[in-house]
C-alpha cells in the first residue's frame, strides 16, 4: 500500500449556524454539504454560500447529474435541487448507521460506518447489489477515473483510501493531519477531493495524487 500525507489545499468555513458537516457532494458547479436540517450549496471558487434547502440531512450526500440523494436517519431521500422537493425515499440498509454516499455506474454507493462496509445500491429500489468490506469506519465514498476512494475516521485518525472495488484491498492512503476528521467525501472529477470536516464545521479540499 502506498502511504502519503494528505495535501489540504483549501478550507471553507466555519459557516454561520453550522455546527457539523455531514455529507458532501459536487454538481459540477456547487459543493453541496449536509448540516443536519439543511443541504447547503457552496461556490468553491469564491467560498460563498449560494443557497440552502430545508431537508433532513444527517449523513452522506450524492448527485447523479440531475438529482441529489441524501441520507437521513434510516432512509435515502431523492431530492430535486431546483425546488428542494423530496421526490422519493428508500430505506437505508443499516437502518441508521450509514455514512457516505456516492453516485457511479448508474448506482449509489453507500458507506456503513461502524459496520466497516461499502454497499452498491439500486437507486430505484434500495436493494444491495454488492458489498465491500473495509477495515475502518467508512465516513465518505467517491469514485473518480474508475477509482473507488473512501474516507475513514476513528478516534483522532482519519485518512482517504483508494481501494480495490472487487476485493476491498487498500491500494493507497492519504493521511489527514492529527485531529482533522473526514465526514463526507466527493471528487470534483479532477485532482481535488472535497471533504466534510465533521464538528469543525468546515469543508476542506485535498489534492488527489497524480498518476505517473
């Protein structure tokens, strides 16, 4: 496994009224982050908050190119980002122990924190299609360039891990500074990851290592 120190290139926040950042996603223009009872849109260039949607938002967040998906308690909500309306809900597999949500290959990928698992889920039914075991708490999930990455956070240690999507083997680890947790993870499709910062109330940008 390749280990290196995560390079944090930018921090956003803390934001007024935001005590905790849960899930994070990116729609190509705005970074969306979940803060318990709201989904907030952030302009990553200026760092300004653009708007908020009033919706239960306790854990992972994802974007499929058209809709937002948001974990709340024991369910996955499908949300219209224009109107803020919840269009559909499905039960979440862990019944409330989920953390981390991503969209890839036409399906949702969901992290189960304390069970140390990542599930591939049918977005229409909520059925589990595949399960990958992890050796640490999973606190965020993202795909980029065919690579599966997930965030971890146990005690004071947190890192971003690239794993083999078939076996779960850890291929690469970007270790966050001590006391800097990851709650929510999303790629911008290029060389940046957006990471939720949990109780710090911040969103951080970490550089994705270049491939030789």
